[in-house]
């Protein structure tokens, strides 16, 4: 498990909690809304460490296919 995966998980969980807080607040559920907002803030702070720790990790990008024998790669469908 890499730091990038942990940071992504914490971001997704925090985003869901923040969205829940934004939905619950206008409907009058202030207690759960504040709790979800606080939880989102805690996850955001916890996500800072793995996010900065994975800053220098190499990206897992697929290598680009190079055109062979003079074929134009832009002409491919």
C-alpha cells in the first residue's frame, strides 16, 4: 500500500463526509452536520502526511506507443 493510495482514500472519505455535512445542514440536522464537517476536517489534516510523503513517488503512467516504420500516430483511429 503506497502513500498515494492512503491519501486518495482519505480524500474520498473526507469529501463524502463534507458532502454529507452540506446536505444535512439545510435540512435542520445541525448536530450530525457539524459532526460530519468536523470529521471531514480531521480526515483532511490526516491526509496531509501521506499526500506530502508521496510527493516524490514515481507515477505509474503507461508508456506512450511510438510510431513504427514512419507511421503517423495522429492518423490512427
